[in-house]
C-alpha cells in the first residue's frame, strides 16, 4: 500500500496533539510503513460505562479517523472486561461496578455513536473479554507479577488517594495492567488517548517488550474543556455537548462558549486549516462561534440542519424574535363548572390574569403568578403587552400568546372542562 509522504502524515497527526511519547519513534514507524507498505495498527480503547458520547470523546476518535484517511488500520477495543473494573483515572474514589449485561447494552450503543466519527466498516472491533475471559488464575498471577505496588502508586489518582487515606481496592489496580495487555493482544503500533493516560501507555510498552513485540507510541491529545471553559467536558458536570443531541440544542451550547476556548475547539474538533482558523478568530466572536457550530454540527447531522440550527438561534436568541413553533396549551374553566362563567362581547372566555398564568402552567402556583405580575414579568400577545395586575380580566382568544418572563411562553386555547 502507498502512503502519503512521511512529513505530510506527521503534519496531520501532530495537529492538536499535546504529547507524543517517544516522539522520535513515530517518524521511524511511518518510514518503516512507507518501505513495507504495511499500515500501522492504531488502538483506541473505550470502556462502555455510559451510553452518551460527547465532543470530548471525539477528540481521539477524530485522530483515529485521520490515521484511517492516511491508510492505517483502526483498532477499537471495547473494554467489556475493563469496564467491570472501572477506570480509576482522575478519580478520588472507587467507581460503581456495572453488570456484564449493562456493559454489553452500552457497548452496542457506543458503537453506533462511534460510527458517526470513524469509518467503522473498515475498523477492527475487539472486546477485551475475548482474551481475559480465557485466562486462568495462574495466567492472571503471571500478569500481576509484571507490576509492582510502588509503580502503581506513582499514578496520580492512586497516589492522591493513598496520601488522603482513601480506599484503593485491589481490583482497581488491575485496570492499567488489563488496558496495557490489550496492546499486546492486538499488537498496537500507536495508542490514542488523553495525557492523563501516560502511565498506562508506558506500561503497555513494557508489556509489549516483555513479549518481544515492537513497542507502541502514545499519541496524546489535550483534555477538551467543557462549555464552562474551565473543567474537562463531562456529562456529570453538565458542561458537555453530546454528539446525539438535536442540532439546535448543540447550537445553543456552542454560542455560549467562552471566547478563550475557541482556538482549542477549532483545532481539536474541526478540519479547518490552522491559518484559516486564525482569520476566523480575528473576526467577531459571535460569527466565529457560528462558524464553529456549523462545522461541527454538520458532522453529526447535516449541513442543512446545522445552518437551520444557527439561523434559529440568531432569530430566537440573538435577535429575540418569537419562534415559529410555539406550544399551544388547552385551558379549561376552573371550579366545578364545565363552562366558562364569564365571556366578553364576542363570546370569548374571560379570566383573571393570575388564573391564566396558573391554568396555562406557566406558573406553578397563584402566589408565584402574583409575584411575577407584580414584578412586571407577565405579558400578552406578540407585542408583549404587560399585564398590569393580578386581577386584570383577560379575554382568551384562541391562539393568544402568554408570557411569564422572557423565556417561558405558550399559546392558549379555551376548551370545555
């Protein structure tokens, strides 16, 4: 197989990468590939401990796609056995353990989402239970002899917990060893991941050397910060953008990003050339975020949906215009009556403002509705005519637009009880 020139490959591989260890070996592997025509085996492992992939997960997956485009072999490890242990990386407490049934259900969903990022049809997919399930106790003891307790305690997470006298369970100590053995089984040339995984990546090299195999090179990406611009992206922190979220929900989150994370998002999550990114970032931040949103959303939806999502944000949020689609809620008369007691000259039901806000479910209680109206937060119609008092009588015309503040609104339709 013919590969692009080594320097061209390195330029693409190194984009958005924080560390390559050992760096000099990567070029040697690429040169050897060029001579032999044999592709490198690129490993990425996923523990299916949840079911939602967010943009933070896509950083190494996008790097794997780049390797695929260069002609190399993608190898996905579904850690159905490591997931039973739980990755201790970056954690100051033990993970809750999942059942094998939960793990397998998550794995199927993971693969469907991974297929949105890489060419899964041309990738190898292995479950590490395929080899760990076959190991007897003697084999496990042999593997355990490859690592000392002192070595394990050099890991930041274990070291921190040890100093703070927090529990470190024996099964957790097996995790880096198991992940490292995966590299032996699939004979990885390159492993992708984040910088917090350096310990395990180096352990993989040691295990490969012990088995007289070529040692892998670790290609590590920086940790993608979440929408708060501070902490790593994570669902538990509520600062994530999921790749399966509706296009408009993704767009709203992109437009809320702090300006100083834009460079990272462009470099790690798009294929836009670096020189073009610099020009984009020199312009207005809002336009830059819209460009970013369109580029990324179109990868997981369509270009048309991405454009529509950004345009909707511009209309509804930026220009504060009324959405095209607004929920209509049916209003029934209160009390025991099945009909509206009061009507205007045109026959439309008439109710007090406080009742309108509660019956339309814009306010949870009469007291909440009273406070809202007193603070000037109740409005009617597209022109946002302010409700002046809680006893104000309002004619309920079919399709009347009612507001509770700036962001809660609905249309109402009077119906018999």
